[in-house]
């Protein structure tokens, strides 16, 4: 047994005996016919890359998404907030908690999620103390405040961490063509919708055109890179090992906490708690933002059945 796995068993299970956590686990056989799904997984690299770019690029191009006071921009921010809220609460955090709790005698998942939230609080507070420009009022409609830029960076970090994990999961899926096809389709929609949310955040952050496209391209490449790595190691990678599950669980919980903070504080609270007397919002637009929020949550909850 590798020394890393022995240490993780001792830390999480209170001893090296794995029977209580993984009875009957076979370290020598990952199983499955890799060749039956290899072509699908290779094709998924390009399909998912295209889906991420299709979702993320339009907010960078069309000015209607970049005017923070326009109804379309408000609807998109509300939709993005719903997507990220459900992404954290329905997709990432439950998966991370399940992975951590399956290994540990104690519940470590919740504190790790809290650590992701605390990390975001520390980042914002540090920027507030060190950089006075951080607190430029949102109501001034000045694009590219430091707060928006750091928010976009943190948003991307949370998405990229999660995307690498799901890419690795897809790349190592060596059995069941039907299951792989369903997963690829779901991930294409997942990346397109999440990319739209990220693109809306990047578009209003005041980055240069080159940096904005580079951020979306980086996001779009993470699942394909994870998939390619998964394909390369599929014959030897054991996603049921203590080490693999512990790493994935910790990363999922951390990124879930970060995205939860982004959704509640930096997207939804900012959008719904402010009143702009200089540019009042009509009842129709306000109701539209509520509907967009609910629709964003619904879309991600629907995708939770497959991805």
C-alpha cells in the first residue's frame, strides 16, 4: 500500500484498516473495456471545448451584456447568480461532502466548505484594506472596479477547479457507451451555461479584450485538459482509491464554498439589495430578474441528474 494512502487512512479512518470504508475493493483491477469508449472521450474534448466557448464568448462581444444598467445585463447577472448558486449547492458541495464523509469518521466536509468561504472573505477584506479603489460604488456604473476584477478571478478559480475534476472523471470513464454519451451531452450544456455566467462576470470587470478572451479560453480548456489527462491515465488510475477520493473531495468542498460566496455575496446580494435612484428599475424588469434567478437554479438542478 502506498505511503500516501496509508497516511490518509490513518488520518481519516483512525487506522490503516480499510475494511470499514471500502470492503472488497480491488487495487489491481480498475475494470472495463477502455477501447469501447475511447473514441467518444476523445471527441468529447473538442465538443466540450466548443460548448464552453459558445457560452462564454458572447458576453465579451455584444455590448448589450456589458452595459451594467441595461435590462439584458441585469437579467443575465440574475441568471448567472442562480446558476452558480445551484452549481455550488446541488452539484459541487454535495459531491464533495459525500466523498469526504465516505472516508472519514468525523465530518470534515463542512469545515472545508467553510474554509472556501473564509478564503473569499479574506481576499475581499485584504483588498479592501490594501487598495482603496476596491470600494468604488457599484451605483456609479464605472466598469472595471478592482472589486469586480478580483471577483471575476475568484469566479474563474472556482470554476476551473471544479472543471478539472469533472474532466478527469470523464476521461477515466471506460465502461458503458450510453452512460458516456449522456455524460458528454450533459457536460456540454453544463459548460455552456456556466461559461455564460463566467463571461457575464468577466465582461463587466473592465479587463482588456485580450485578457477577457484568455480567461474564457482558460476556462474552456480545463475540462478538455482534465479529460485528456484522464484518458492518458485511465488504465492505471483508480478513482476509488483513498488518495483520489480525498483529493477530489477536498477540492470540491473548497471550490463549492468559494462559488457559494460568489453567488450569494458578489452576484445576488449586489444585484438584488441595491436601489439605484438615478436609474430606477421597472417592476417588469425586477420580476424578470426574479424569474431569471429561478430559471438559472432550475437549469443547473436539471443537469444534476446527468452531470
